[in-house]
């Protein structure tokens, strides 16, 4: 139906563009635009949490460590 997973990405995109300052504003706008009569949008707790995490990283990019490079991968044992 394009409400949960699609809405999660759309809300993240809204935040990335700076259209909204909070996750609540972005998710409320999406719910009202796309599903006003049904009254829902991004409703799954894991999807809401993802939008919140994304917004945290946008506000503070140094919050989470980044992988800068990978020099080698070593496998040990029998496969």
C-alpha cells in the first residue's frame, strides 16, 4: 500500500531536505497527505525508530563511527 516502508524512506527524505525539524512533523505531514481519510502513515515501531535514528545522524554526523576503508578480510578455519 506504500505507507510503511515507503513512508519511512519518504520521511527520511523530508528530513534530509530540511523540510521538517522533527521526525514527528515529517511523519504527521506524510500521514495527512497520503492517508488523511485512513488516519495512518508510518506506524510500525521499528520504522518510526529508523526515522528517529536517521534524524539523529543528520543532526550529528559524528554520533556514529564510520567505516573509512577496508584493508583486508581474513577467513580462518575450514569452510
